[in-house]
C-alpha cells in the first residue's frame, strides 16, 4: 500500500424518517440561519420540501431559499446563491436534493468565504481552499458520493468547462440518508447513478500501477452489491433493502476508502465524461457509460491482469475482453447509453470533446496522457459503435 | 439495512516514517504539553522512543512520561496517569504502543475531565461521556482497531472486571500507522492480533438477526485479507505489503464500518474473552481463540445459513461445521490456543469465568442470554477439547 492520509469527518444519519431531524441537527450545532438550496419541483412533489420547512421552523432555524439548481450545476446559479447567502448572513448551507444540489451547496459554502469573483480560480486549482461555511444535506439521489466527501463539480456557463474542487473542509458536517427518499428516482436516472458509482470504483482499480488486494476485494464487493441492488431497484423501485444497500454502497464508493493505497492512477473516465457533460449538458452517468467501455478497450493491455481479475470476479469470465463486453452489455441492459449515436453525438462532437479534454486534463493531473490525439483514439471505440 | 449513525473523525496518517511527523501534528493542533504514554521497553529497543522525543522537542512540545502500561491495562496505572496529567496540566494524551497503550490513553483523557474517582462508573456504563482530552497515537501493534474508534478497555485491579467505554469523543484526533513499526511484533502476538481482528469481523456477522449482503461481503473481504497477510507475515515478518494490508484491515475491522446496518446481535465472544483475560491476565487474542470455535459450535444452528455462507466464502466448504473446524485448525496453525488445557485452565476456571460473564454481561447488553448456565455450556466445548 502507498502512504496515505484518511480523514472524513462527515456524520451520516442513515434510515427511515431521518430527514425530520434536520432542524434539531442544525440547532445542536448552534446554526441559526441557513441557505436552503434545492433543485426543481421534485422535492415539493414528494412532500420533502414541506417536511424540511416544518423541521426548520420547529427548531427555530431561519432559512433563505435558493431553488433551481440544475443537474449540471452552473457557476452563474452558484454565484447568485453566494450573493443571497452573504446578504442574509447565513451560517451554513443546507442542500436538499441529489449530488448537484450538494455540490452547489459546497461551492456556495466556499464562495461565501472567498468571494464570488474568486471562486472559479479554485476550480482551476490555482488557489488552495482554507475555509468554507459548514454544509448539511438531505440526499434524494444516491450516486455521486458527494454526501461524504469534500468534492464538488460545477460547470462554467460560458467556457463550458466542468471542473471540480476538493478539500476536507468541504465534507458535509452532517448528511442525512433516507433510502425512501430515493424511491421516486426514475429508472433512467437510477441507471445513470449506477454507472457513476461503478465508475468511482473502477477508475483507480484499473488505472493505478498497483492496486492492493484489500482494495481490489473491497471494490469488487461494492460493484457486486451495486449491480445486484440496481437490478432489484429497476424491478421494484420501492424495495427498501435494495435502495438502502445501493445508497450506502454509493457513499462508500467515493468517501475516500476505495481510493487509498494505490500507486499512481487517476480518474480518466471522469475527465472525459465531464468534458462531454459540460459541452452537451448530458447526464453525468450517461456520459460515463459512453466513455468507460471505450476507455477499457483502449487501456486493457496496459494492465491486463487486473482486467482479467475484474472479468473473473464480477462476471465469472476468463478473458479481459469478456469482462469489458459484459459490463457494456450490462450498461445497455439497465438503460444507459454506450454509443455516441444513442445520444446524438457525432464525429464533430468527438473533436470538440477531445479538445476540451486536452484543455481540462491539467486540473486532473492527467495532461501527460490525455491529449487531443489520445482522447480521439479512445472515443473512436464509442463512435464506431454507432 | 437497519438505521445507523456513522461518525468517525479520526485522521489517519499511514505509511513509512509517518511517526516523525508527530511533533508537527501536535503543533498544528496548537497542543503545547502532552502526557506521553507507553508500555515497557519495546519502543526504546526499536528506537521509536528516541524518534518521538526528538520530534516533540523539535516542535517545542513539552511532555510528561508515563511508561509501564500493561498488556491488559489496569485501572490503578490509569489513575496514576490521570494524576500526572492533571498535575502537569497537559492538553492532550499521546499514546505510543499497541492497543493497550491507546486504550489507557483514552481512559486517561476521560479521567482528566471527570476525575479519577468517577472514572470506573463510566466503565460500568452508569454515566454518559461528555468530554475528554484529545488523544493522539503512534501504533506499534495492529490488532484492536482502537486507533480509529472511540472504545477503550481497562481491567479493575481488585474485582478483575475487564470493561469498556465507548464514545465518539474518545476517537483519537490523529493516529499514525507505519507498518514498519509492527515488524518486531513476535509471531505469537501476531497470531493473537489476527484472532482479535477476525473476532471483530465475525461477532455481528454471526450473532445478528439480519446481516446486509453488502456488510457480509465487506467482512469476508477483510477476513480473507487478514488470513492471507497473517500467513505472509509469519513467513516473513518484514514483508511491508503484508504488514500494511494487515494493519489497515485491522483498522477497518473495528472503525464502525463493519458494524453498521445489522439487526440485533452483539459481541458475545468478546464478553467471554474479556472475562478470561481479566481473571487470568492472558492475551486478549488467545482468550478469543479459546472462545470463538466453542461459541460457533454452540450458536451455529441459530443462524445456519450464515455459518454455511462463511464456510463457503472463507474456506470453500459446504457445511457450517466444516467452516468452524477449518477456522479452529487455522487458529492452531498460526499458534493461538483453542483449548483450556493449552493455557492451563480447568473446570474450576470455567466456573469462575462463567460467573464473571454473568456479572459483566449487562454492560454488553447481553445479560438475557449469557448467564452462568449458558456460558458453561459454551465453554464446555473448549474444556472438553483438553
């Protein structure tokens, strides 16, 4: 195992009805005024909005609303939130929604401290994060793992760059995870969520020079659970046990535990998928399922043993290529796209994406490999599928 | 999955040479004076004592020494430590050693706040922990998981009760894990450490009414790694990779992750092993290997499917009983005792142990099952082995 630092101070409240505790949680932390962040109408439809408002009022917490967070949250909306938060002198940000809402909550939490004009330079990794307001959240879509890590991804409205920030200071103070709140996630978004979780698990597993056996086993355990529970959820969206195991697995997939001890490696599939998502406003998971099988085919000979291990452990197959094909077929089966054609992208898009990858790769520390040329090579596997 | 709260704010610094950072770590947290706790001569022999002193002096940290912590740390020595700590007005406790040292560090950290006369009532679970000094540690024996949890076990000198306290407030602020510092652990103590880690992993796995599949997989992954790395370590004590994976697995085995989402269950093997350890001052792991196969034989029909799963996943066997026999043989193979005879205990001891179990079971919430009669039934499997 390589040397590592592990530190994750997020407190998780997991289980039925836990969202009703949000008022007391904030009060216990002596928070009196929050920015209440959410997306569109879904939290109102499901009755969660009312519950949160009731809990906040009951605990005597003042709140200022900032609705309308988009699935690929935008810098402009983040900046609006920062201005509201500063004007109202809130002491914390409360995000109620999926990964996008929590990510924007983190970006606002940082922006309040550093100023809206300076915020993007943190996403370009030009400055180091030193302080942020505390973030709290109630999660309604299990996917990104943001509820228990210090990462946040925002898209720049004009340049279309989709970049991330990362700091332990951005770990939510408390995250509330009630699997029942994910019952209404539509099947296609469940599929995208699943792809995202699998992506978090396989990025270092495949791309690292060395993967400790302990980490390989941990990751394979999570992948198996994610696949089984996804199939159960698609059959029966209100299967509590499946929703619960999926939700916790998605948290564990990116709370840092699955990413330590590796030698080298990175998040190349995320790099490319973010380029696609930023340019064409496609769901993150859909972008990932376009990229992953292509990247795997391109990469497999560089780490053949690990690809063979994956084929065997996950699909009971012998050949590396069978593992890749099985995963691709499984993505198709659950309803996530695996070819450019399915999402209306073409050769021209491929070039734009490759340019964006080359431009954003330095932020991911991947500029030595993922230049324009390499990216087109990889994406050709997906394009040719069409 | 059952509802749960997960919160673990310990920061882990893992890798070669990390112990040299202890001075800067304390300085970074604005700690100026610590109680420096350790066991017997081993940290001096291995040169660690000098390194710690050098690091502390270099960072301008004052320290008061409190050596002589015993393998089953005693209340009397803890109380001495509390007095020293109070007199010197230390701001934190630094434990350098194995689980015993870290446990006593936590007990002192609590005792400084609540007073030495009140301390034992916390172990009897009569009072709730509300504050403690911060604890830091450098670990030299991977086994108990204390480096990343809020638990501590202390033995009462007179009554021989061996009881525990548990609170997130007792989680070490920072734990330093350098696998090289475990190179000098003797083979028999490595075996005891291994048994302890396996015990942490199987207690709820077997005793819970319901074990989520995700948790079963996580636990089985850890058991496999623990067994493989133990064999490698016994072959070659300076195998860094094996020491590292074992060390991190032992942390993960009791940092809370492997214990959430279960329905019911408890730590019956620990309850009984602590009774033995408190009465006869035997190593904790040795007590556990005496108890576990006996408890498993006694319990297996109450949760047959899970015992069959264990047999299959860990040993590739079909029958529950084969899994138990295989585990017992493996304990023997690595050198941990599985019969009373091996450690010089007899029928009389069995009765004393069963009495102590009945007396301490309420602290573990296990008084409804583990009375005198049941405990003698269980231990008879171990006694009859003689």
